[in-house]
C-alpha cells in the first residue's frame, strides 16, 4: 500500500492552569492516531502547542501578581511534563510565544488583508469607567441570550454557544463588577460571512467523516447566521497587528491560535525536507487531515479555521476529519478550570499508572454524549492492564502462533485496524480485552502471540507494552510495522444454509464449510418443515452446494 500523508493537529490548551483529565480525553485520540499511522508506515506530521496569548492568560497573571510571560511559560512547561508522563509523541509541541509562530501569523494576516477579507470598522465596545479601559470578551461577564446561563463576552459557560459580546445580556466588568458602557473603538474585522456557502459545502462533504456532535454544532453555527468577527482586540499581550495605527492592539487569539497548526506543521516539514505547501495541498491525493479537540472548540475547527484557510488562498486542504470529544463530567457538571471541579491527571497516574488512564479515557464512551467520570470503570481498566501483564507468566518456548488463537487474532487485527481508522477507540479497546481473555483461557501462549497483542495495544497503552515487548526480546514497538490480517483465517467455521424445496425456502440449518454433500443433504431432509413438503413426493433432483444452499426438486 502506498504511504499516506497524515496531518494531525491537536488542540492548543490555554496556558493559564494545569491540564485536567477532561482535557486529556480530548487530546489523547491525536496521539493514538499518530502512533497507529506511524506503525502503518505513513508520513505523519503531528503537532500542537500551548495557547499563551489572550485574556485567560492576562487574567491569571493579574490574579497571581506576575507577568503574562511568567504565567504562560510556567504552565507551558507543566503541560510538557504531563504529556511526557502520558507518553504523547508530538513531532513538535510549541507555543504561540515562539518567534516563528508570531512571524508566520503576521505574514498570513497580511495575506488575508491583501485578499480583501479583513476590513476596518469603528464600533461601540464595552468600556469600564471604573477601570478606564476597553474590555476584551473574557473580561466581560453576563447572561447568555440563548439559555440565560452565565457567560463571558465570547462563550456561554452553560450551553457552550459561541457569542459576540454585543449579544450578551446584563454585562459587567469581571475585574471590578461595574456595569459596562459602550464607547466607540476602531478594530479590524474578518469577513467570515464571505464563506458561508463554502462552509456549508464542507459540512455536506464530510457527513460520513465528522463526528455527530461536530456536524450538529457546525450546522447550528451556520443556521444561526454567520457574522464578521473582530480580528483585533484591545490588549498589549499577543501577536502584534502588522497594520499601521494598531500598536495598542493585538491579533485576536481565535485567529492566531488556530494558525498554530500550520506554523508548527511548516517547522516540522522544513526540518524533514518536506515541501509543506505540497504536503497540505488540496490536490495531494495521499493527504488525510485530522483535528483533535474538545466539544467546546468545534466551531473554531469547523467554521473559523477553514474560513481562514480559504481567506489566505494557499490551496491547502480543508479539515477532512474532525475528532471532537464529548465532555467528561464530574458531579454532573463538565470539568472546568474556572469552576475548580477537575481531576489532576498526576493523581491518577500515581495511583493507577499512565496506561490505565489512557485506556480508560478511550474506553469510557463513543463521544456521542457527555460521560461521567467513573472510578469503578477506571479500576476495571487497571484490571485489564494487569491481565495483560500476567500473560507473561504463561509463555512457552514454541515458535509461531498458537493454532487455537489464529482466528481470534486475525479478527482482532481487522477490528482494531478498522476502529482506529474510524476513530472508534472504545470498541478497539473492547476487542483487545476479548483477545486478552482468549489468551488467558489457554494453558500457554507463544511469544509471537504475546507480541501481537502488545503491538495492537501499543498506540493506546505505550508504556507497559514497550516494557513487556522488551522483556520477550522483540524490537521496539514504536519502530515496528502494524500487523496485517488474513481474511481466509477469519471465515466462520460454520455457516447458515437455506434449504429449499422447488426453489422456495422451507428451512435453515448450520453446517461447516467443508461438510460432505451427502451428510449435508441428510441434515436437510431431517428438518420437519422440509419433510412436510417432500413427504409422498418423488425427488427428481437435488442441488447441494456446501456453505451455500440445498435445493430439493420434487413432483407429485
């Protein structure tokens, strides 16, 4: 099979607090995909980084009495530690403070401006008279116009809808609590409305690739009516606006953060001697792109990011696969840094191990609905990992694969391969649990049997599988090829056969593929309903095809 070009973009978490297990449930699928596709021999570029600009960082800095640079640098480094503990293998994990990223964003911003998709507009903006400053979206608190829940100036905390600050009700300053007033201010705006038709076509083209929640949110965003979005904001922390007269403003974080996929992807490609423009081209037939993120980031990946690509006119592929997670709930609420209802992954890793957390977060559901955090299910995944470890105690010295296990092995290879290709992680884990139980039922298994299980489990549980694989003397799994299945070895031993009398089905039976024709006919004749239609009549012909059909032709 020809090698594919695979681009995987993992969401960029805000560097304003530690990662929690809800974040990781959204990010882990990207790492699993990268490990899987590398095993398949594909050309993989897997990137992400820390979102270090915007008001979440400046607010945290104010709260802690330090600079935004200190806050962003500290939490960026903490993210790196967490990803390392969990075995993430990004080709590059960067941050929006890097000089390369800033220069790349400024260049693309100029292109969008030159292409006519950024324009200047003076508009009334929320102003706090007590603080004597214009307020950014995250510095505003109020009520959501759609559900009435608590909202910032750009997103509802309850229903998750993306908002324009002008829509928010009962607004006040988050810093001092004063009611906001409206004053004129000049900003640059992105002409999002120019891409409504293209974005609708993108949704229609990917109904079989995007997850249900992504399709629903993307369509809702368009149905509500696209509006042009501010491309600059009143801040002194972020990427500078490469336009005269905007020294007191910065490029809005929503536009510069999503460009991080391309800025870092370009860095990786250049280091490998790859032409990134050709790699990402919509005319590259080998390319598949995956964007991996949480449910609250769906509009940015299905609407904003594709529109930016179209505005740049770089001929890049629009997102093929949107790998959007559901929320992980704690105490019937989504985990939230701002609410403080989070679980620190370090606590789980210390008690259960990194691989248990990885397995559990991929096994917890199919991402169609939000899921509650379950300690009991977590413990069940730990028991599964322990089962895999104990299999080393029943290894024998025989070569090759155990005959009794071949069918189950090839079924599992086929199932896990299909599931990872289709991002169905929970059923992939389930298939591996079934194979592990099949191994456990044997008195002994070979090293080849064990190696196969470890290879299939490796993208999901990399630490323990590498350790056990080294123990049995096989090469590093990260450098190993993904196993292939043999369709012939998956065929069922028995098949259901229709038994006909004069061409009409009068009964069914189960038999082996290789059954003798005479034996098969005898079994067919013993079916009560067949006897009814044959009794007292002359059999003039029988058609017996093992594995397919029995037809008895009678007259009289």
